[in-house]
C-alpha cells in the first residue's frame, strides 16, 4: 500500500447484481471484482467452483446465520484466497460498520490472509477507490467498515465486536484465543466465527476436532455448522490411495496439481504429517516422540500424593517466553509424580510471576516433607538463594548434557518398565506427550518439537525429579521438620 495521505474515497455503494441467495451474490462479487493474486489462474477473475459456493452457502445462507462455523480441508484447496475474498465481501457488501477480524496461530500467519485481500484490492480499481489500505487494516469510509489483523494473544483480543471473525489454522490455535474470539462474536444480531484448518499434531487437544464431534452429535443445533473435505476414517489405507486423495481434495486436477501430492509422499515427508496436511486425517505424530504411544497413560493411578510424604520438588524455570514448571515426586525406587505448579505464557509481553513460583514452592514444603528442591540455577539464582535462606533445601541441577543424558535414559527406562506412576494430571501428560528425542554426539535428551513449539517443561522437571528422587531413596535421608518465615 502507498504511504502518506489517502485520497478521498468514493462513497457510492459497490454496484452488484441481485441474486437469489447470499452465496450466489458472493460468487457474483468474486467474478466481478476479485482478481486471483497468484498461483493457478493468477490475474484472472476468481470464479468459484460449485463446491466452493456450497461451502460459503453453509455460512452465508444459514437461517439463522450460524454463530460458529468450521471448515476442515487439506492444504492446497485455495483456502487463503476464498477467505480473503469472503472478508472483502463482508467489508464492501456487508452490514453498516462491518468488522472483519483475522486471527491465526501467530500474527505472521494472519497477515497472509490480510496481504492477499490487500492485493485483491490493488488489482481492482472499483474496490481500491472505495477503501483505504493500511499496514494492518483495510477501511471502507462510506460504511465505517474495517478488516484488521490481530496478534494471537487472548488479552489483545478482548473488546472486539466482529461481524465476521476468521480464525485460521484452528486445528492448532491456542484454545484461549478461540474462546476469546467466540465470546466476542456475539454482540451483533448476526455475527459468525469461522474457523478453518487441518488437523493438528495432537488430536486430544484440538478445537477443530471438538467442533467436528459436536456438529456430528448435535445436527439439530444450527448455531454451529461444520463442513469437511477429508479422508477421515480411512487411516488404514496407504498414503498414496487415489480414493483418499480424491475424497479429501476437491481442488485436485484443478488448481491443486496431482504431481505435487506424489512428490511429497513419505519418506520425503513423515507419514503422520502427510496424512494430516493432505488427507485431513486425525493421526497422532509419535515419530521421534520421547515415550512410545500409550506408555504414559498406563502409568496413571489417579491418586494424589498424600500430605506429609517424603518428596522431591523439581523446578524448570524460565524468564518470559517459555513455561515454568514445578513437579513433585515421592522419594522411592518407583516414584509417584504430580504437578505442584505450572505457569505458561499468555502473550508476547508475558513475564513469569516469580513471587507466585516461590510461594508455590514454600506451600509445597508445608504440605509435604520436601527433602530437596532441585533446579537449574540459570536466571533463578536469586530466587534459589532466597528460598535457601528461608530454610528450603535447594540442590542445583544444571541442565547440561552430562546431567540430562543419564537422567533422560533413566526416566525412559522407568516409564517403559513400569517403575514410576503419576496422578493423571492432564498438563503433565500433555508435556510428556509433546517431548521428542534429541540424539547427538552429546547423548540422548528430550527437547521441544521445533515445528510446533509445544510445551515440555513439566516433562523436563519430571526427568530431573526422578533422578533425585531415586537417588534419595537409595540414600534414605533422615526425615526432618521445617518451618518458614
């Protein structure tokens, strides 16, 4: 977009022929005013395929218009193009003061849709002279309408009033982001939250899957609609199954080229990733995972650690961009684990509440007989010194390869051999499930999956806790009482 003062806008309404349905009016809008900005058909008019018209009709022609809508489709189906065009249609042909809010897993992803919409405007003089383009917005002065991209932080999304909220990659979006947007999109007589995406790597924690299951279980509830193109239910078929390809990809042999699907078949990409992205199948990605599938679930006893037991606390602390985790383990040859605290980031300006973490440690020391608090001193030296001055037994555990490699191996062996148990805490299960194995010249350790940025801090703390709890069990340190100032 051009910097500097904006030219006076054309305040006349956008000429558009009447149609029998809103979806047909949208198709006419695309054929008249929307130019394909890139890819197959670039610089030509956007002429919707029948399956695309049906998809849009599920939202625009609902009676009443649904408050929640979910579209599940593989990559390569022109999702960004149709969503950008739908946003522009709401902007130019929607209600007075229409607001289109774009949110995704991060601001970069959401900006892809906004940039596509801006390029469509730049390529069409009738649209360009009726709006103003800004770095993060498109505004239509005649109606006071706007399209805007937002950072995927729950706090920054409070107070929005969208007529159309678009949540991209809803298969992996933070649940808190979805909930804030869903609650915001109800302040008008007609408003819709549209979530679009492919299944994420963790089907157990997926907003997309929950929307899908609810729609199947409650077909009479017209406040939520769900449409999908997928080969779900055919995970037993090979990944090169032509039937699955055609079932899941309506754009195949149109603007999705068959050789692109062939070129990326495993082992060029991992099978689980291919099935999610190209076939929209709900599969767990256990390749490279720390523990074999099902092992952690079998170790759950659903029993808490009794007050007064001898325990070890393990702290995996961060400063701002990561989670801080506090795990408790009984001092035993086969320790029992639970979570004593978890603080996860809530936005880019998040800072760990250090005072809350210190208080949680002291409270744990009053609840159990804590023989030691084990922690990596990096960035937590001041807190550890203060806790030690208050009588808390602190043991430093630098997360070096020399320490973490044997501790990781011990934890793995204990888990697969049934030599540990846990309370069934869902956060601990999530972090353990997110951990993948790093095997290099320095040894085997757990790490984050860099593709998804999933949290593993409770798992790291559990590895440290097992190392010290089993060592303590061998030493059988004498019990002692403590009090704190």
